[in-house]
């Protein structure tokens, strides 16, 4: 469980580092790649987050407390720059990437082809 927490921390901390060192779109695109790689290596993530074993009960809360605010900060920076719609929230993005990452063929294609950042542009701001 300690290793899993460290990996969550590293993924969450990367959001602040990327946000400080990149333009908002690039920071979010790079973070999405990192998060997707993290989730893709955790084939049993759903079972760990909802295991029924009390030992693992704190993990879903920890996952949410660390990752949701990290990605929400990136989304807000991008929204403030006019690069993402304001109705996109961290839960939507975390779920969408995780759902895709749980499909090895789809994620491999997105990662290998370089399409992952472009896939996330579906969240992009489009003036009415």
C-alpha cells in the first residue's frame, strides 16, 4: 500500500511541477500522459479502490484527495488561459483517462501514436 501511495503522490506532485514549467495546455497534456501511464500499469486499480478488504479502505479517499485537486488546478489554469471549457472538471478527466487506460489496446494506440494530447483537446474551449 505504501508503494501505491508514493505513486499517487508522485503523479499528483507532477501536476504542480508541470504547471509551473509549461504553458497550461502542455502542462495538462503532459500530466494526462503521466496519469494514463500510471493507470495503465495498475490493471487491478478498480479492485484496489473498491476491494471490500478494510485494509484498503483509505485508498479511494487518498486517491481522490491527492489527484482530484492536482488535476483541477491544471484545468483551472487552462480555463483561465481560455484553452479549456470551464465545465470540464477533474472527476470527468480522471474517469475518462482511466477508462481508456484500462483498455490496453486503446491506450497503447493513443500513447504510441502521440494522439493522447489531441484526444484531450475534446475538452478545448470553443467560442459559441
